[in-house]
C-alpha cells in the first residue's frame, strides 16, 4: 500500500477541543496576562522567518488579533471541526489541520517575501479553518448550513461561495488587514490533500445531489 495513503487506526479523542483550548490559552496570555511579546514570537513575519523563526509556520495559527477574530475562528472550528474529526478520526484530523495550515503559512510567506512585505504579521487559524470547512462539505455534501441563522445553503455552496468571495477580495481589496490569500491557500491545500491522501476528487463530492 502507498505509504502516503496508509490510513490511521480510527480513534476519536476530541482533538478539536484541545486545539481550541490552546488558542484560548494563548489569547488569554497575550491580552490578559501581559505576554504581548508572544504575538511577535509566534506570528509569521517574513522578515523574521528568514532569520530562522521557521516554527512560526505552525504557531501563527494560534495567535489572534482580537476578541472577534478568535471568537469567529473558534466558533467555526467548533461547528465544522468536531464533525470532520468524527468522520476522519483524531489522528487524521490533526495531520490534516496542521499540514494545510502550515502549507498555507508557507505559501503566504513566499507571497509576502517576494512582494517586499517583509514585516507583515500573519496570525490566525483561518487558513486551516478554510481547509476544515472544505473537508466538511466533502464529507457532508447534503448538509444545510444556515448563514446568520437565516439563509439556508448546502455546505458545498457555502464553501464555494466563501472561496469565491475570498478570491474576489484578494484581487480587488487592498490593505484590508485580512489575509485572503492565506484563506485561499488553506482551501487549495485541503483540495490537494484529499486527492493525494484519500484519492478523492473533491469536485465529485461537492456536486453530489440528494
């Protein structure tokens, strides 16, 4: 069997809650306990990466810029992550989450570095969460998501709609403080993960009808 596609033994250990917990602990440490320097030690800053801070390709996912930032990210991770983890199993979910999130960070580093944005501070779990949302839509293509609790959308429509919006914003929105390309990278690397790891064409799953 291809080692890349070697499955893990299924286990469910609630890894999503551990990831949320670490995010919350770091947020509290930075904003309530006075450890402000953690923001720059853990965030991905291209100018610091070239000086050796390569751990930030992972740690940037655990830093957030404010209460609304962490609230919406952790809410999305809870809503979609728990279901994806139950389907995948905890080991696969953790691998998926960190691989897609780290690759999104690496992609962002090259974009920022080669466009001269050396001191951009990249933080937040959104790249990995976009990956998790795509996984949710692939595993549960018939699921209905209520946007703002009102507008019902099938999960694939929601994910593809959000992705189209991110693509539009990455092209036409300037200096918004939102890392749209990182979000798109999370989506793109999740797509490749499904092809490489599971031999699944995401498009075939996303277009499934009832």
